C-alpha cells in the first residue's frame, strides 16, 4: 500500500474508535437511567431524553448536574435520595451523556422505549 492509503486507513480507524468511546458513555447512561431512574420518573428513556434540547441538557448537567438534580428533584421528590447519593455523581454524568445524545433536537432516537 502507498503511504497515503495507509494514512487514510489509520485515520478512519482512529475516527471510529473515538466515536465508539464517545457513544459508550451514552450507552452506559442509558442503562443507568433504565435501572435507577425510570421507575422514579415514570417515563421511558425515549420520553426522558426528549424532554429537553441538547443545549438544555448541557446546562442541566453542568456543575455536577446541579440543574438536573434541582429540576428533577422538585418534579419527582421520591427521586431526591437517589439523585443526591454520592455514588450517583459519576453515573449522573453518564446519564447526561445519554440525554445529550438523544435530546429532542439531536435527531437520534434511543432504543429503550
């Protein structure tokens, strides 16, 4: 193979690996949402993610998900102990990745009806 062909193939492989790792957090967030919050929020993952646009989700999950905890804690008081549990801190960021990946204006639809 020529150098340009080798470089092109290496670039394609690198790009696919980067997109896979970025999507992995959204997949993890989807699983965490379904396991820990679906019953508390009484909505499936599709409906949950479509509640806000991508930029709105980004704002809600900024500052360690403070806006998300505030909004959803007020709407779903029984979820407050789960949302404020220190073990949920990293998990909330994965849920944020899921919400941003499938926000109402993202054009993506999760497979977690």
